[in-house]
C-alpha cells in the first residue's frame, strides 16, 4: 500500500477534514506532518513580527492538540521547522511517499508554496492532492464562476442561500495506524525558538484562548449548550467586554480547529432542540461573510493586499510613522480608540465593533496607510485570517466590497452608543498591574 504524506495547514482538526478522510480511504500508510514555516515569524518592514506572540502561542497549542488527538487514535504527527516546499520533498525522499494530501489555500504566499512543492514532487512522480475545505459553502458549488462573484455581499448571500446546499461533514477517523519510519518525530518549537517573546495573559482578556480542536469544541459547547447564548447572539454581538457577547469562534476557525460545517450543524441542532430565531440565523449569516471574503480573495488575487485595494482606488494616505505608532500603542488621545488598541496589544483580540472603529479611524481620520493597520492586525490578532483581515480592511478603507460610498464612523457617537457608561474605556485605560505569565 502506498505511503501518503498528510500535510496539515490551516485545517488542524480530525473532524470534517476531507483531505485526511480521503487520504485514509486511499491508504492506511499515512505520514501526518505539520511544518512551522520560518517566513511566518520574520520581522516585517514595520518593525514587528509577521506573527506575534499571542497568535504563535495559539498555533503551537493547536498543533499540540492535533498531535495528541492523532496519538489517541493510534497515529502521530511529525513536526518540522522549515519551508514546506523544501521539507516535504526531503520527507518524500526518505519515506518514498507516493502522494501528498493537503488543503488548498487562496492567497499568494500559500499558492506559491503549493506551486513550488508540486513542481518538486512532480519530478519524482509524487502527486500533490489539494482539497478546498475552509468555507461553509464549497467553492465548486457556487452558482457562478469565481470571476462573476457579486461585489456586494447581500447579492452573493441571497444567491447562495437560494441555490446551494451545504455539504455534509466528513466523518472523524476513529482509528489510524502509525508507521514507524525510524525518522525523527521532531519537537514543537517554543515561542523563544520562533524568535518571539512570551505571551502574557492579561486578566481583562475576553477569554483565555487555548488553541486546538478540543478547546474549540469546548467553547462551542459552552456558548451554545451550557450558557445558552446563541439565542441572544444578534442582540449581544456588538458588545465589547467579556466572553459572552459573541461566539469567539474566529481563532479556532482561522486555524481550522473548528470546521464551519460543524458549527452550522450544531446551529441546526440547537434550532431543533432549543429555539430557532434571528440570532441563530445571524451566526450563519456571519459565517457566510467569512466565506465571502475567501471568495473575494480568490476572485481578486493580490489586489486585496495592494494599496488601491480591489477597487484599485488611489486614496490620499500618508506613511506617517509617528501617527501610526500612536494608533498602534493606543496613545492617540481618543479614549475609545486607545482602549481598543490596548486590548489588541495586550490580549491579541478585539471585538468586531472595535475593529471597525479603529480601522476607520486610522484611514479616515488619521489618513494613514491602511496596509500598515492591516499588517499590525496580522501580527497581533489571535484569529488572524488572511482573507477576513485584508478583506475587512479593504471594506473599511472604502476600497473593497462596501456598496455605500464614503461610510464614516463617528468615533464619539460610536463610543456613546456602544460604551454609554464608559465601562470599556475604563477597563482598558486604567493601569492594571495584574499581569500573569502564561
Ligand atoms: C478591520 C477588521 C479586521 C478583521 N480581521 C479579522 C481576522 O483577521 N480574522 C477574523 O476571523 N475576523 C476578522 N474580522 C471580522 C470580525 O471582527 C471577527 O471575525 C470577529 O470579531 C470575531 O469574533 P467572534 O468569533 O466572536 O465573532 P462572532 O460575532 O461570534 O461571529 C461568528 C463568526 O463569523 C465570522 N465573522 C463575523 N464577522 C465577520 C466579518 N466581518 N468578516 C469575516 N468573518 C466574520 C467569524 O468567523 C466569527 O468567528 C475583522 C474585522 C475588521 C473590521
């Protein structure tokens, strides 16, 4: 039976994992692998790491959990630190694997790796099989070619909701075998080995985010079933403080620890067993936004990263380091902005309401290059997702998919509306010495 390298990327789970399922159907001789790519941890030109400590910590925990879950069913996970397009051909040579199975990504850095890898593998007769699996709606089921994707979300949503059926989840493997290849399993890197500082847990954090499929499922169980919060999601989702105002699924979704189809099925179950209302629908509505940005990235390629955005517009923005630093450090003097930016810096998370406001403020008020803001989010956010982040920044900067011209967030009225008693601002702007090392 042929050996297959199962290369985990942003699909760090056993449940609803098509590439793992398909590999298992083909062979029992699987070699599961995760690769920490050093390029992801390099310094950006702006002087901070591309992946900051909070996100890196969540990633390490997620890979640890995957390894543990694989061990529980009889398998294991090889860990490597290196460029996948080099590491995988070397592993292929050592093992004689006949195929590599992995998830398909949409953006350029990831696609470049796929292309280089495919070329290397082709030379030795090894096939790269890629599976699209990060969205709720499958790319192949869209009722239009990607180039015809509507530029307005509502049009997209209505069309897919009308005609596309969400696919069934793939079964979770119950048993796998581990082939002893007599090669090193490899060790998980520490933050220090990745060149990063320790991640310090702030007690004001909305949640203690722990990476991995197990914790992701636990959070869903808590939010849906134990605390019964899904039924009020639509009313609470614009909150700013604590674990309960929104699902906080984003970080687990970003690394694929949770599958969106798993969440969807749980929502349907909740609607049957508890209640079906606007809130239960709204969580799916938001998951469709997530899909949408993925498809937008597929349609527009590198334009989502470029200064002019997907509309290719020339905004009059500056590269003012001083203003950017003030924004980034939460020292603009505008309390609602500063509170949000400090939350991001100290915890790796910020509410959706906060993100919209700080992004708008950077671009529309400070008139600083939006790409800098998006890069800071990329570094800091635990839930950083390339498509959601750059797509939302395009949107807020007014060069993306917002059908409304010149949308503007008036920061003081936003603060009045969403933090009327100033509790959020107080939480983040009063010095808090109670920091504990994780
Ligand atoms: C400037 C900016 C940058 C952002 N960057 C990211 C990012 O890097 N990663 C990320 O996951 N989200 C990003 N978002 C979207 C959104 O803010 C987060 O998904 C949300 O705050 C996460 O919290 P939650 O899981 O509790 O969301 P909930 O309100 O519980 O929503 C459920 C899920 O729906 C999806 N979702 C909700 N809103 C959006 C949205 N506007 N766009 C895409 N998906 C959405 C997320 O997967 C989320 O987990 C960004 C928004 C803005 C305005």
